[in-house]
């Protein structure tokens, strides 16, 4: 089915009865914030409230939020102490008033017809969730996250979990429009990163169990800015533990899709073994129980992994991580350093060769 059937006049709906709350958590993004807010206030769909949560910014981002609010009465700014992204999103959920919800990260931006396109699809198919494609924005380069196809896919009940299990919806929350009831009994885990992983599967499971409907648009409506300083690119001890916890909980909570989610668990076990010896004494102490838990997980799944059709990398991590001896951890750490140096050298050589032939 063509996306044009959604964006065209045939998919009429009433804005008056469909207020959309756009929740934007903000923390120290002064260089990107104006572009984000400009993209939101210039939506073709006008019946929106823009809930901006200034999570204790110290770089002037809060002042920018207030300046925009003075120019557009649809913007409400809530200033809080710095409590983290999950807390900011939960704050937005508490104060928003819309029938539908949309999350936008403050260093990203959206297309002018994003809300309009998502809402028309939600209304036409009575969808509880509508997901869309997005662009990855690098410095000087834009990449579409998936191949765009001229179709809309609709899922009902258990079909939603199968689609999610096959990776169709992804784990991010910001490329989706939600009926407000999706968050009736679900909140983001405060004090932890990888909150998208922890939350999205619960929403999908709830919709499947209650006979909900979810839609996926192939059209790219969001722009995701790839930054080296982002949470997903940070190799801190706390970050690795949060990633492991989120993926392990999803693995345990969706037993029918464990084969699909097991490699993600081992990915973060592998990260712990690679970086552990470089952490401080305090970080190692905090991670001790998690490392032990990871080792038990590897031992418990050894037979399944070794006999299954998993990549060699997953099997290697499973075998190595059953031991957490200091010597082994140091070997993994040093091996990781050598691997990163080799990759960096290869990248420099490729770039030099490319410049030579330009």
C-alpha cells in the first residue's frame, strides 16, 4: 500500500479532537537545540503541545527553551534538576495532555509533515503505534536507516510481537507515535541508560496481549544525529551494565524470541570483558556482581550457543566469559586495544589511498 494514500487528502481526520504531545528532553545540547525546536514548531499538523523538559542543563540550553516558549504558546518548559533521560521522559509523560505521544531527542530533528503523516496513519488504521523510518545524520553525510519501500505494514495482536522479534520496529522510542494508553502502566527506568530497550518490548508485548494494532511506514520522517559523545558510543562501566540489564530483561521477558535476542546479551558480555581491566577500582567493585551474573549466564547457555547456528563471535564470547580471572580479563583488554589500533590504522590507510586516487 502506498504511503501517498496516507499523506493525501483521502485520509482526512479532525485535528480538533487529536492533540499530540511532543515530549523533548533537553540536556546540554546548545549547539543543536534550536534546529530541533524549529522543526517541531513548524509542523504541518498544528494541534500539538510541545513539552520541553530541561534536565538541569548548564550550557544555556534552558534559556533557549524559554526563548522559544515566549514565541510559541504551544511550548511548555519544565526545568528540573539533572536526573537523566529516563526521568525527563517520565516527567513529560506526567504533564502531557495529548491523546497521542511523540518523543523527539533534543539533538535530532523531524520532517515538517512528520506528525501529520503519523496521525493520518494512526486514524485510518486505528493504530496504537505508528513507526517510521529515519535518517542517520553524520558530519557531512546522511544515510537512510532502512531501504524505503512504497508500502505500509499493519500488524494486529500476536503479529506485533513477531514483527518486533524480527527487528521491524527496532528498540528506539523516538521514531514512533503512541496512543497515550500505551504508557498507562509503563515508565522509563530512572537512573539507567538504554531505557529504550527496557521500554519498547514491554509496550509491544502489552499491545499483543490486548489485541492492539501497530503500523510501520517506510517513509523517513526523523533525523537521528550520530554523535561520538552519545550514550550508545560511551564505553563506561555503568553504560555496559545498563545495556546488559536491559537486554537480559528483554530476553527473559520474551521467551518465544530468545533465539533472536541472545546475541545482543552476549554482545554486552563481550564489551564487559574487553573493557573491564581499564575501569577504576571503584567501577570494578560496582561491577563485580554483574560480572558474576554474566559468567553464570554464559555457563547456562553454553550448550545452546555451541550447538546453535550463532556467529563465531557469539560462541567465542560465550566460551571466554565463563571465566573472569584477572589474567583472562587483562588479556581481553589488551587484545581489544590491539584490535582498535589495527582498525584505526586500516582506516587511515584506506583514507590515504582514497585521497591518492581522487
